[in-house]
C-alpha cells in the first residue's frame, strides 16, 4: 500500500508532457505484449505490427502538446490495424481504448478550429477503418463508430474543460472577494485608529489644560492655604497620571495629520441616556438599565464604551432593521461592561473598527446572534478616577 501511494505521488509530481511520454511508452509496451502473446503474427508482419503500435504510443505522448497530430496517429493506427484482419482487431483491445482516450484529450485540450480539425481527422480515419474491416457495415455502423470513438469522448472532454474553467473562475472570484474583505477590514481598522488618535489627542489636551489650571491655583494657594494647595497638587498628580496613560496609547496609534479635531465635548457613559433618546427619536425604542455604582472612568475608556453602544444601536437600526433594543451599563469594581440587545436580523453586523477600539484598551468585544435577535457586549478594564 505504501509503495502504491509513493508511485502515485511520484506520478503526480511529473510534468504533464513527461507524464504523457511515460504513458505512451507503457501503452506501446502493452500493445506489443498483446501482439506477441495473443496473435500468431511472426517475422515481417509482427515487425510491421510493432510499427503500427508505435502510432498509439506517440499519439498518447502528444495528446496535450499536439492534439490534432495525436488523434491522427491514433485513428490511423486503428485503420492500419484493421488491415491485418481479425487476427489483430479481434484480439488486441488496448488500441481501441487508447484511441478513445486520445479523442477525449483532444476535447479537453482544444477548442474552436483546432477541435473541429481534430474531429474531422479522427472521423475520417475511423470511418475509413470501418470501411476496410472484414465486416459488412451500413451507414449506422459508420455513424456509431465515429460517435463512439471520436465525437462522444471529445464532447465529454469539452464538458470537463468548461467545468474546470468555471471552477477556476469561481476560485479566482472567491480569492478576489477574500482579498477585498481583507482590504476592507484593514481600511476599517486604519480609519478607526485614526479616529481613536484624534479623540485621544483631545483627551490628553484637555487633561493638560486642566493640569495647568490646577497647578496655577495650587501655586497661589501654597503660602496662604497649604491644605487646599495640597489637594490641588494631588488633583494635578491624578490628572497627569491619567494623561500619561492616554498618551502612551496615543503613541501606538496612527493619526492623519490633516484631520480636523472635533471641538465638541467628548461623549461619555454619563450621556448614554441622551444616546438612547436620539435612537428612539430615529425609530428604535431603547430600554436603558444602569447597574452598579456609576463613577468617573478614565476618559478613553469612557469614550470607547460610549462608542460601542452608539455603533451597536446604529447597526441595529440601519442594517438589522430592529424594532426595539435594550442597553445595559454595568459598573464593576475594576471594569465596566456595556451590552446592547435588539430584535433585528443578523446581516450587516460587522464591528471591525469598534473591535479595534476596544482592543486598544485591553478590553473584550463579542457580537453574536441570540434567540430573537442580536447582542453586542463589551467589557473594558476601568479603575476609578478620583
């Protein structure tokens, strides 16, 4: 079994033309063996029969490189073999199957004028062979011989050729579609990184502005009211740590240099009720639930959680055609989780950019179908900010 698998693997590695040459040599050897063992030919007749047998070997060797020549050799070999009479035609059967295989190969390897030429050459020799055999043939016999030995194998070869073309076209289309999807995913991720960078830029700028104001106030209070100055310096320290955290994330995100920065205040989970009201006004009623103790979150995490809810509601309304949604905001000890459930369809629910945004903060995002609709859930690590 292992030997047979090795032989098959070796044959598959052979170049097509070398494989055809090997096949032709094997068929030639088989025909010669049949001539020696199954016929009474001797001397010059046997030598001539060997020459005729070589036509089939060369025909198989050229079946892909020169199909018209190959079918001419195989069918002329059939014609010449019939001239030997029943001594050869009744006992040697491999030439008949070799001719059918060469005809099939011509159909699979050619088209148009070359295919028509191959058919005419093969049909002429097969018809002549039927005329010169030792049997009495009528018109039906000629038609059957040409159809069975030449036309039908060619048609079958053409069908397989067209099927192979269709399969290749479908594979190419699938490859292009996969490349387009990958490009779209990359573009969405890049766009979202740009947006994240812009928003983080605003967060850091706001934090630095607050630090400047707090430091100025602390300096003025340092001599007159040390306790209040100490509180102000602590606020500066907290704001600075938060700004440094956001700045580290900002350095890892590409940002378009010419993108305008938004001047409006950054959204946060404190404004998620307004988001729910706007969604309801747009035709998607929203039930909002907040669990845990609401607290101040790091600005980037707060904004990201808000964007998850915003994107999920937008997809539910625009692509899922949902009729109702439910938003849950859960504040935990060391994290915050948001969940959006709706009763819409599952199509068009990709959240590539949002997933990229959540990953920046080390969070997790799941977007899955549930009974009766769709659910988007995100969890973000979030320590309280004083």
